[in-house]
C-alpha cells in the first residue's frame, strides 16, 4: 500500500517476503522526482507498478538514491534503473563499484542468508557505470520543486547516507537508526556484518539530531515517532547492546556467545507473536552478534596508537 507520509513523499511497501510493513521505498515527488531505495530484486515489479500508479513515466524519474547497498535496499537497482533511463543512480562513493559489478556483494550476501537469498531478496544486476554518481556529504539534489540533502552517515555500514527533504524536514534514515516494524517489539539497533562500527553509528545519530528533522523515517518501517526521542532511544539501545556484547566478548570472543548473551539480556518479544519471525528474519540476533563481533575484533586487533 502507498502512504503519503509528508507533502510530496510517498512511502511504498515492497511487501518483502510477502510481509506487509517490513520494507519500504520512498518516492519524493517534484518536477524531477526521486526514488529513495529500490527494494530487493524480488520486489522490483511491485516497486515499478507503484511508480506507474503514482504517474511517474519512464522518462520522468531524475534520481534513484540508495541509503546503502544492502540487498533489501538496493537489490532491484539494475531492474529499476533500466526502466528509467534518465535517472542518475546515487549512492555513497564506497558503494559505487559494487553497483557496477555486484558479484562480490551478492556472494557476501549469500554467506549471510544462504538459501534465503533467492527466496527472500533475489540478487542484483549491474548498473551502467555512466549513470552512477557518488554522494558527497551534505550534497544537494535539485528536484525542480524542492531539494534533498544527502547526509553521510556511516556506522550501520560504511557506505550509508541519509536523505533530508528540505521542504518537509523529513529525514529518511535507511538503517542508521535501527529497525522497528509494527507489532514487532521496540526499536532494535541494526548492526550487521561486515563493517558495523559503534562510534561511527553514534556520531551519525548525533549528526541527525543536529539537523533537527521533523520526522525520522525508517526503511524498516516508516515514521518512527518524535525525532529527538527516537534518536536518543536509538543511542541508548545501541550502547546497551554493545555493552552486553563487549562483556560477552571478554568472556569468550565468539559470535555464539555474544548472541546468547543478547538473547538473555536485551531480547524483548514482539507485541504480535506473528511478527516475531518477520523482525528476526530481517534483523536477527545472529546478524547483530556477528556485526558486533566483527567490530570488537577489529578494535582489539587495531595497532596501538591508531586512534578512534
Ligand atoms: Zn542495511
């Protein structure tokens, strides 16, 4: 279902895995409209149908912006960009080469998701390199009747940007603030492998707070509540989960041990039991434990004096 979340901003449900209210893409209308996220390859038809329904013709779309290149956010970028030949494809500079050649990205996702890669997400096809543009921090995109600001926001991944709509103040934060799906329990931090970094993630939250957005909108899923309260909850929760992981890591530096500690100390069940597998599939404890384990290993092994 399409939902108008602010003047000129449509939230489109990709129905990832057949589940409603789990994964979104956003259409920012304008004389030069912009699609933020494409969803996974498996959902490309639903996204293309929604754009047609909203009256976006093949030559209309000016930009496709990905908050980051994980497959639930950008897996359909090859299919969608082919249908909109005038659209520039914008992502963090560190993600560009993977959009031109997704082989390694898809292989890495295969290691994380196994059999579910094809049933849930699909893969990714390349984007013509001539159409790719790297997002600079605080760069503006002119939509003809409005402007977006791209906000470098590493932490969840090093290739993450958020998108601020200047007229409404809505901040589309991708996964940088976490995941909270209706009925699925409280806000969870999203700390997957391979490059989760707590300090970067928290400075990105502070950067968002300083922008004073009117709304924080999660790709998983939708407007999250009073912005400063959401950002402070995200920081508190992330610090708490990382503390539990650090303690577990000091006892036994394994992903399994971190995961057990998280399940024992921070797990809060979904209000709607039917939503538990949904949130766990997208942002489970194994993935978060693995992401924090990687961060702790890199921190332990960093040469003395490397700082940070
Ligand atoms: Zn992600």
